C-alpha cells in the first residue's frame, strides 16, 4: 500500500502493474498472448500515474496499467 497525499490528509492506494503483451505460438501451433509485468504505477493526486520501470526496460508499442489483484485471480487483461 502507498499513502497518497490529498487535500485534507492522506489515503491508502494500491500500486498498479505495468504489463506488455507478447504473442507466441504454443506446441499445438496456436497463437497465444503472454502478459509480462515490466513495472509498477502509483496513482497520483492529479488523477495520473507515477510509473517506475527497472533500468534496461525499453517500452515500444502498447502497454497496459491495471490494478494489482490476487495472483490466483489474475488472467491478465482481455482484448474486450
């Protein structure tokens, strides 16, 4: 949890994952998508996000920012 300072005090907020999609072909020849966590994003007081990426990560193309959830429930983002 992160404390976010807002008018009148602080509130707790959960960090979000930054994910990128990687398509691959499985052993049966089916094209699938794997979601890789490449960083973390924290909501800020201006309704945006402060993002942290480790050194050496280069992002090109699309990425997704989603709230963190229990890994047992996490199937990654959908294309809907």
